């Protein structure tokens, strides 16, 4: 087998492997690359969490709502519109 034939066979196998990969994992790969691209464009993604300076809970009276057996309390609010 000549050198060019081995190169073409190797190239064909590589193209076939890439095609099979894209067939099975193309959408997932595209989504991962798109998420990385969006993360680089948005500076808010680069923020690092920090400790809160004040860990105490608010003692202000607020509106209490109940829906489907769940009760929620919204501190510091006087009216809900």
C-alpha cells in the first residue's frame, strides 16, 4: 500500500469517527460550547460568591399569604399588588 493510500485511509477513518461523534453527541457538544460562549460574554457570570456582612433575619412585620396549603411570609412589605 502506497503512502498516499495510507494517508487517505487514515483521513477517511478520522472523518468517519468525527461524523459518528457528531451524530451521537453533536447537540450536547453544541450546547456546551454555546454555554461557554455566553458565559464569556456576560460579566455577571464571573462574579464570585462572598460572605454576607449581616446574617441576622429581618424582624419587620410583613404580609402573610397562603396558597394550596403553603404559607409564605414576605417581610418588609405592607401591601401586595
